[in-house]
């Protein structure tokens, strides 16, 4: 089947003729004008939509009833306005806003929108969607035809050109991926090439460019398809400047530049996989691009101009208020990546499914039953699975969707596009959602969303930020539909929602959450909880009391790059694997691995650079004496080896600060064409303050004179949450508030920002090149933190993570976290099994003698404060006596066992009192784990029951809590700091869990002496120092490798002469330096040596220049720093 047959017999049939097709009008190609209009369609639509204005214009003397002349003039005017817009969608969108299209003083409607309050979709159906085969576009200049091409299918709305598609046939051995994309890109680049010939510097206003390249640059999108696969290209104009320059300077050809464009000419995702028929997938793809409602969404939502803003303070009605104004009026076209639009569309489609079946409470249960029947599952298994699924809270009281999207992929835009569509969504003639709440964390994220709303032309009166209970409750009752919720005030807002419970029964609310993680410090496991969890708690509490009696279910949509198993089970999708094992997965996912492969983000694990900071551990003489005495007396005392003291060490901070400053000046600031920036993440406020002072002092010294003066104004900013123990953050930034500090950092050419648990989620600064880590990160926090530098930017080729953590543990932590979260997260977490464990522990707690003796009396006394106090004193004494008896009895048991030379039964390794305390801990942790995941009977959650066992734990802890330790090991910086080479991180694709669940950890041995005794402290101390010595040897090895490289440089007379001569520019020296590096690489096959040089070559060049130009000084390399000798490194980036 050739392409023309495919077009005419199938594709055009689907677009124009089939009853279940897209409903386009089929138009002959000779009906299209040379400037891409269908005059008959435009005239027909204007006479329908703007009859009065049309007739008024015809009556004017300019036209005297001449419809052809009038429509020609209108087309010329529309063409000029499209050419001065970013694309046709931006222009058409503007005609639906406050400034409708006007011609000759008359208002003309160019587009009907759907879902209007009075007429619904009635007017929208009057829009004329047309498809044209083999339309020829040719451009003439000064009487000559300069360029022409003929797309396979072109699309119009109301006579106005929207874009085109190239169709290829696999039957003729052609594919969209190769031939289709090749054709689209070649046509565009040929047009640019021809443009450069005739423009020749005379098109300063670029009016010629806008006219000639309009079919490419002003289209909504360009598409290539072959039925099996579809590819989409947006905004090809982003390549114009580079292509034009390349052609003019004869540096590129069409074939050499084509791969550059191919990188963003991406495949279109579909819900159906490759197992589905090609026609079914093709039709899904075409509906997602060209269905009438999707074309409307492109115009109304998916294309907008992004501007940068600055916040100013103005006085209104006697009050000072903050407003945003343009920083500059040069906007940037923003349109969705294929996966971004796919995710938004899936959310809206699922919401539509929710609404269509809302009156069927068992819809999803029956859907699951049907799926299991289709899998030929046994009937007893079907009934068990359905019963289990029905016991879960997931989607029971509130609809929830979990989307796993890579950090840096653009979740903020997805939230904005989704919020707009939910705001405008109607069902049975009414608004679906009364309010849309955007739940975000941090000032910077809120500012991003605020700017995004302005860019998307959302009236300021339509959205508000709720900062406390009062503004939140007020926003629920006024006309503002979109509410930005500050997560820092979330606990207040939970109370506000509860107070406004009656309002929630009359409202349907959508919550969109850019997920944030915080550590719940009250939890013994330091589990990470999210705003998503907290919000869902409100609706799940007491069996959905908040919305009981309401037929409307609210919606929660959460976005995260790092879903935990618990979050997946609570908010994800329930499905069964091929072997019927229970699994949970996100509703939609675009993983870090996919985003890296597609070039949307950089791989932050590719360049992890460990820097060893050698420490020495010692025991002060007085502590040595105390330990010796304690051992002799048989006392079991504690000695602490506080890692905190390592990070707080003053000399260590100074050495690292010197390394950071040298690397900033010699390498980081020169990256991204001189626009590189860095972030330093540390573990505490006092450490951050000390780093800030040290780095500022060193930076001032090194930029005072010489080559680095150009960096003198680069900010050294610091951001942390104020704490009354330390100076206010603003005082560390010359009185500037946090939002302005962040804004100044983002607008500066270079700079470093020092953070303490801030800006490590959601901070979006594409020019961040290097992340310095002097803290330990792991799991979710590791992914969130390293993702600060993974954003792409023009000329940004890589990102670096420089790790100073003690023993460089972050290298492994990041590898483990990346392995866990780089792919789609699927879990076999089994709430049913965990619930059974809770029930078993509960039965055991009921059988405890102290429970039988005291619980009922304790519960009764809770209502009488005086009686409770007296009972608690009596109960306290009895429990202490019981605990002591259990401990003594167990000690006697151990003694008897050991005297007989027998092994201790692991089941009896702990005494009864300790075993009880552990059981209580397991009970509480599992309750927390299952909270909101599965419905739990009220007796398990009884407040008096839980409080009683909490009292027991308090008493037990007070009896065995150790006194203050004898002392702590002292730490000191050992005077050396050096580069190491990180391992390459290769991550296997995670396999689908087998449903076996997580095994219980093996019981600890009950053998006496399992915990290291006090005498072992000397061995531990020796091991710590031995490890540091080993790392110093590794550091020396890499230092020797660097010296070998420098020896190679010294042997090259030409390079040495260039360094010593003032007649060579920096570019000349760098070119020669890179040649030498390539020659050196040819002599070594050691990939680690190559990695060392590649990750540090700019710094090495500056250090070597210093050695050559200042030979008399003892050169201390920035990666081999002594705190006693901070030599300046005269280098320029």
C-alpha cells in the first residue's frame, strides 16, 4: 500500500468520513491559498459567528458588498497577527480572552469554545475543522519561487492553518522514525537555508522570516506517522538561530544538523501498548492530537508565553502590597513535551471515568472482577482478591491518582495545565470542581506557580494563596476557584477543613499536590511523610465522616519522583500480575531513567566526585583514664563517637571551603558558557553559617585582583529556616529576605547558595551545575537533593556532585537510591498480611498480666483527673516492680543455660519486659504503616489502649535509660584533602515483585556479649584511624596519577611555550590543552584515569598554569589542601 492509498483509503476516511472518526471536513488542495487559508471556510464561519459585524463591513465603501475583497483583507490581517505571535495557538487563544479579534473596528469571532455556561457545546460544534491532502506551499520573493514543499496532510480550523503531518507506509519500507522525521526536518532546514540566502542581513525585523517559515514555526505541531508509530515536533523555531549561523558560516549542512532537531522530535506515547493492533493505536494517537476537543485544548491551555517577573511593592488604598511586573517582555513559548500532555490528558480522562460511574459504588470492584475472570483466575481466588480490594481505603472516600514523574521533568507546568482544565471542566452543565487547591511547599515553589498562573493568562481574581485558617475558609466561600495552599501551614489548614466540614459536603474539591517530603521526628523510624498522606487522612478519618451524605467525591492528584511502597498502596493503582500476585503501581509514570534517555534531564549520578577529607580520632587522656577505671570496676558505660563533631570541625570546614572556592573560580563558574552556579548542602545552621563566612572571606580575597575580579559580584547566598538560637537568615544576607535572596541568586550570572534542608525539593535553577554535599543523604532525600542539578540548559553538558561526606558514604547512598527510584516504582506491599500481624500482636497485648490487672481501672480513671493521678502513681510502682522481676528472672535463666554449656533459645533472647516493649513498638509502627491504606477495626485504634501501652514504654525507658556517656571521642582534621574517583553507576531495570512480600528480619542473637563492650572502644578507635589511613593512600594514588599527567604536559615544548607567552589567548591555550588531553587518553586505557581527568580538567589546567607561571612557590593543589598553607591558585575560567 503506497502512501497516497493509505492517506485516501484509511487516514482521510478516519479523519473525515467515518461516523466514529474525527469529524473533519475534507477539502481539496486547490481550495487552499498560497498563504495557508481556506477562504471558503473562513467566510462561512465569520458569516455564522459574526453576522452583524460581517454585514457592517460589507456595507462600507471600501468593499461595497465585495465578499472576496473583504475576506482577502481579513486573511492578510490575520496572517500578519499570526506571524507576530509565537504560534497560531497563541494568536487564537488571544481572540477568546479580553481582547477579541477586531478588524476595521468590528469584532469578529474566529473560534467558538466548548462548555459555555449558557450554550454548552452547541456553538463549539459550529467550528469548521478541515483536512487537506497534498497541499502545496510555495514561497516567492521578488518574483521568484524560493522554496516549496507539499505535506501529506494539513489541518485547519475555520479556514486558519494549524499544522501538518507526514504519513509514511511500512509497506514501502518507510517509517515515521526515519523517513517521516527526515522529511519534516529537511523541509524546515531547506527553508532556513534558502532564507539565509535572500535575507543576507537585511531582515532585521525578521518579517521575511516570519512569512517564509510560517508553515513550520507558527504551526501548533508537526507530526510524522506510519500507523505503527507517531512522532511530534513542537516549536522548530528554537533551532533557527543555530541553523542560520551554521549555514552562513558554512559550518553545518542539512544532514549534519538534522540529528540536533531529531533529539526533540519525540515519539507520541499511547495508553495502548505494542500488543494492541496498529490501527487502534494509530487512532488513539490521532485522537490525542487532532480530535476537536484536543485541538481546542492546544489553543486554550497547552501553549502559552512564559515571561520572567520581578516582585515590586506598591501602595494601593493606603496599604503596601506586592505585585509582579515583567522583568522583560521577551517571552518564551511554552508547550508540552509529549509525556507531559499525555499525563494531563490521562488525568482528565480518568476524572471523566470517575464522574461517569460515580453512581455505581462497586464499579471498580466489578471491573477488577471482570479482569480476573478474563485472566481465567479460579473463582475462590477471585472472591478473595475482590474482598481484599474492597477492604482498602484507596479511592473509597476520595478519588486519588498518583503520578511518578522524574524531578526536573516539569511537574509545575503539568499541575498548571491540569488545574486549568479541572477549573473549566463541566458535567451535566455544571462546574465539576468548585475549588482547585494547589498544595505546594516552600516559597520558591509557590512563586513558580504564581508566575505560571500569570503566564497562562489566569485572572489574578481567580486564584489566591491561603496562608492561614482565615484566608482558607474565606477562599472556600468566595468566587476564587484556584487556591494555592502553603504546606508549612498545613496543620492549621487541616483544622480549617474540619471546621468547614459542612461546606465540603456542598463542594467538590480537587487537590493537586507537588509532593514534598518531611521527616516526622516523633516517629522512631524517622519515616518520611508527605502532604499527600496528611490530606488523605482528613477524608479517611472515621470512615469518611467529612463527606458522608454527599454524593460528590473529592479528588487528590499527587506528583512525585519517589513513591514509597506505602504511598503506592495508599494512592496507586491496584492490579494483579501474571501470576495473580497483588501489586501496586502509579497511575502514570515517566521515570528518571526515561527522562535521562530522552534528554529532558541530565544524569546526576554520572559525575559523583568523592573528595576525601582525612580525619584523626583520639581519646582524651582523662577519658582514657575513666574508661580504664570503668572496665576494671565492671561498669557498662557509654562512649560516643559523634559524627556531628566531624562535620562541625573548624579546620575541616576551612579546608573544604578553600577547595570549594578554588573549584568555583577555576571550573564551575566557567561552565555553561560562563553561567555556571553551585549549591552547597550542609547538615545544620551553625555549620552553614561558618561555611558562609569562610567562603565569603576566601572569595573576597581571591577576586580582589587578577583574573578572578570578574567574579567579585557573584553572590555567596545562604538560606535556612530561622531558629532563635542563631542569627536570622536575613542578617546573613545583608537584611535581604529569603524570596529576594533566591531571586537575586537566580538572576545572577554566577554564584553559590548554601542551604540547610531548604531548596532541596522543587528548586528550579537550570544553571546549577555543581552540588557540593557536606551532609549525608539517602533514599528519597538523596534523589530529591541530587535532582537540583539535573535540569537541562543550553550549553549545559553535564552536572557534578562533589561529595565531602564522612567516608564518602553518599556515593553508595546515591547509587542505592537511584537503583530504587530510577525506574517505575512497583510494590507488592501486602496490607492484609500486615493487618494480620497487628491482630496477632493485639491478642498478645490483651493477654499481658499488667494489662489484665490495670487497663480497665486506668481507662475508667481517665475521666477523673484526681483519680487518674493517684492510680498512675500506684500503677507506675507496680509496673516497675514487674519489669524488675522479669529482668531478674531472665538473668537467672541465662546464667543457668550458660552453666550447662547450652545455646540460648533465640525465642527467649529477651526478657519478658523487653519483649513486651518491642511488641508495642511493632504494633505502633504497623498501625502507622497501615493508616489510610486499609480499614482497621476501632478496637485496634482505641485511644485509651494505645495510651496505656505508651505509659508502659515511658516507664521502661526511664528504668533503662543510660546516664550521660563518660565522654566522646575527639575528632580533628588531619591536614589532607584530596580527590578520589567515583564508581560508575549502572542500574538494572527493576523486576516486577513476585508478591512474596518483605520477610521479617531475623531475630537477633540472644547470646550474651552481642553488643560491643566498653573494652572494644579501643579497637573501634584503631579501625577508624586505619580506614582513614587507607583512604589517604587511595588519595595519594590519584594524586600520583595527576602528577603523571602534568609530567606529560611538561614534555610538550609547544604547550609550555604557549603558557609562558603573553601572546596567546585563553582560547588558544585551551585548544592546545584539549589536544594534549586527547593524546594522553590514547596512551591510557584506564577508564578511571580518564574519568578523573574529564571531571576535573579545567581545574587541572589552572593548577598547572600556576605551577608554570609561579614556579618558586610551593604549589598546593586545590584537591590536596593543607590548612596551614592556603596558596592562591591564579586561574581563569
